[in-house]
């Protein structure tokens, strides 16, 4: 699998996670008297943490790719 395909796979996996699990999180709290602002704050925190983890993972992947490229040359 090429480096670019792996990067796109990671990005698409994070997007799918955000769309499938984070976006409908308000359904989880449907019966509870939570304010819309609190639910939005929970969604924002999860989304930001997910993007930070993605950035660190992409950085680690880039370092591994660069090391393998330097060894093969």
C-alpha cells in the first residue's frame, strides 16, 4: 500500500468516525435535560481531540516513511 493511500485511508477513517459517532451524539442525550450548548461542547471536544490524534498519527507515519525512503536509497 502506498504512502498516499494510507494517508487518505486514515483521513477517511477519521471522517467516518466523526460522521457516524460524533455527529448524532445528541440522540444519546435525547431523554436527558441537557442543553444544546453542552451537547455541542461535547461534540467539539471529541472532534478536536480526534483531529489532534490524526495529526500526530500522520506525523509519525511521515517519519516512518521518510526513514524507509532514506534506508532504501
